[in-house]
C-alpha cells in the first residue's frame, strides 16, 4: 500500500480503479475533478447496464453510484453487483441528492458501504473513499490467503472450483472455448516412501512452481486440486493450444530432473489429461472436468509420463 499525493491509498502495486456512475455528465465531471490528481484510474458510466458490464470486465476497486438514473436505477445496480460472485466484493458508495432516511436505508440494505448526499465536500468524499479502499485491500488480502494452498503457494481447490464456474459462464456469454488440464505426478507414493514426506513436499512445491511458470497468460490459472494432482483452467484456449501447452508443461517438469528411481524415466514426470469445450454446447463445467479426468486416466493407463486429449 502506498499513498498517492492526496492520500488515496493504492492496494498492492497497482493504483485503485474507481468507477463513477451518474446519468448527468456534469456530475461525472464534478466527481472526476475530485479524483483527477489522486493517482486513481477512473472509469465512467452514464447508465446502469453499462456500469454492470464495466464491473464484470474491469473489476473496479470501488464504485461511486448515483441513485436516480433512467432505466436501471442505482439500487438495482447495487443489488445485482452483490448478487454476482465476480462483483459482490466491490464496495459501493451512493452519491445522491436524496437525503431522507428511507433512501439511505434502501441503499445500505442493497449492499452499499456508504451514503453521501449531494452537494458533497470533495475532502469528505476522498476521505471516505480512502477508508473503503483500505478496508477492501485488507479484505482482498485475507481472501487471497484463504484461496492459496499453504504448501505449494498456488491456488487451492476451493478457488479452482469457483473460478471454473466463473470462466464457464464467461465462455457462455462470449461464445468462446474453455480448456481444462489435469496433471498428476507419476508414482508419487513411491517417491514419498523412498525419500520421505519432507522430500515429497519439496517435490510438490517444485512441480507447482514449474506449472505456474509455464502459464504465460494472466487469465490462466493453476491450482493444487488434491494430493499430487494439479489442475489448470485455460480460458479462450482451443484444443490444439491446450494440447501444446500440456506437452510443454510435462516437458518442463521432466526438465527439473528430480531423481525418482521408482519411476521408469528415472525422474519425476507428469501424466496429463486435456479437454476443451464451447460451453453453450455442453451441460456444465462438471462435464468438462470429467472429460479431462478421463484423459488423465488414459494417460496413466498408456504408460504415464504423457499428455492425452480427446483429439489425439
């Protein structure tokens, strides 16, 4: 966390993103002037539906939202943000000319964290935004810790399950492909029995780090799914690209040259299963996982230390 010139705090290394939502351009301009020198990245929307799209796609750190707008009003926008897993943790501050207790109660009941009445004091607005950005940064850090596997440092199964559903829904909306890769360390029990659990833990960490390093796109995700098994979510990835990546990941782990006398290659290797779907043509994400798992079983049955997919 580092302060910007006017005291707004930046969560992490990136400056916070603020979404300003108001149907009146003059009000947008007034809010823009409040934060123009704050170091924040400013996003703007003049309609409720536009604000929802920006929240899903750009993930702002905080939303400053007008209550009265034509079409989708502020209360409904806030309620929809809180109903979606991908946007429910974005804090919403209402800025409105409606100053009665009933409307403030409605705003807070919809999930808002604060309520500011127009005309506003710029210093007060900045101070409240700073407070809620700080709280969000702390909450984000706690959530990150809860979603990371303590041994390997990659994501845990809980986060994998949540992200698989989210990426499935995103692919449905976009009409894009989604690929899934499941990897299992070959003969890992024999490795543990020979070298002990401490060496086994180090092996898991080394493999996890190698898999993480092999995923080059920000949207790709690797998680420890359980035991010696890892899973990778590959959004917008066609079958050929997923197969190529699986072979690269397998080769990368083999290149670590971690001695494994009880495995035929003599070093630690992976068996990998790959599946690809265009979600609108399938039932759900569980079906995609089952297909990747079937290919993993095939890789093991054909001798391990290889990647298998439905097309190859």
